[in-house]
């Protein structure tokens, strides 16, 4: 059991999970707003030995250096790599602090978002049909950049509707090959795809001017990551063509200054934040706490 557990910001747990936190620590403090800076993060952590946070705040070295009692940090959000994490994991490792995160809790909602927006665009529901007349996903050439859990689920969903699936990833995946998905170099995938879905880790940029030149005109681009998958100058130039970009969040798009562009469709909300996602999130956060052996 921890002496003191602090959630430095809202962590989106269901009520029963919040209640369960009290079985892990003698004292539990739950903040309901987002800390403004490192100094406020350090103040909130104080003498706590366990900390929880979501994806909207960061725990940097500057904050951790002021909090010598911390031995556990639970990220109530995705953790894929030290580079994409909102915790300074390398410094935490130097200090012997355990950092846990979760994966695969909000992907279902993201898949539904992609299918929903793509169907509306192709059929012309509430807008002009993309090809001038309604069409199905059947036969659509769809390229997936990043075939992790969410990318794989999007590929499977589009395949169910009859799309022709190609993908680019760090390496070819046997399970994808078994499904008939084609592994292509990035530029070739961009050139031949009618719709491209970027499903990359946070802060991963793969699309620059050359890649957008390969993507070409009359294309649809989805970004389901937490940050832009592109260089902004090259992206802005590509947007001036007869193209469309779909993002669920402003963070995925790259900023509010792009919201008014006529070729941008942004929901301004995280489509992975559903009732079921909060259930999965809560279960995994509690599981990580239960498995901590400090």
C-alpha cells in the first residue's frame, strides 16, 4: 500500500474505480483541473509516493526533482515509447521510479469514427459525394500507415466493407499478409491509395513535402494519432489541392489555426473517449496498481 496517492489532474476513471483507489493508499488526493506548469505539478505531487495522470499534463524531470518520495507513476493513458510519453521515463528509470501506462482502450471508437466519416464523405450524406456520385467502400484503395492495434482494427473494418488494403509499417507482418494486406514502401502506398489513414504514435512525423508529392491530388487523409503525422508547411500546401483531411482532435490536426480551412474536417473531440473506453481504462489502471510490487 502507498502512503499517499495523488491524481494531479482528472484521470477519467469510472466512479467505482475512483473508489477502489482508496484501497491502494492511506491517503488519496484527486485534483479536478489541469496543472498550469511544472511548478504546479510538483506542488500537487508534494510528498506523495504514487502519482496518476492522464494525457493532458506532463511530468518532467524539473517536477520530479522536487518530489523525492515518488516511486510509482501511473499513466491513465497510452504508453508506447519514452519518446511519445508525457512522463520523463528515462529520468524516472534513473530514479528507480516505476512508470506504467495502458494500451488498447479507446480504439473501437476511433474505428467507428473513421468508418462513419468515410461513409458520409463517399455517399455524400450532408455534403457533395466525394466522387460526384455516391459510392461504396467496396473496391476503395485504402492505405494504412502504422499497423498497430488501432491501425490493424481500421484495416480490418475497411476490409469488411470491401476495401483493398495496403499498409506501411516498420516491418512486414505475417498476420497482415495472411489477411491479404499488401506491405508497401511508404511512397508507393501514398501514390496508389485513394484514402490514407495515419495511425502513428504521438510525435511521430512521416509525411514531408516529398511524401505529399507522392500522395498527390484528389485524396482523403485521416489522422487518428494524438499529434500531426506531417510537417505543417508541406501539409498546408497539400491542403490547397482538391483534397480532404479528417482529424478527431485539434491536437491531431496541429492547431486551431487550421480549423477554418475548407478542406479540413475536425470533430474537436477525442472519438476514443466513450463509455466503454472509460470502463476499459479504469480496469487497466487498477490492474497496473495491483501488479505493482514496490
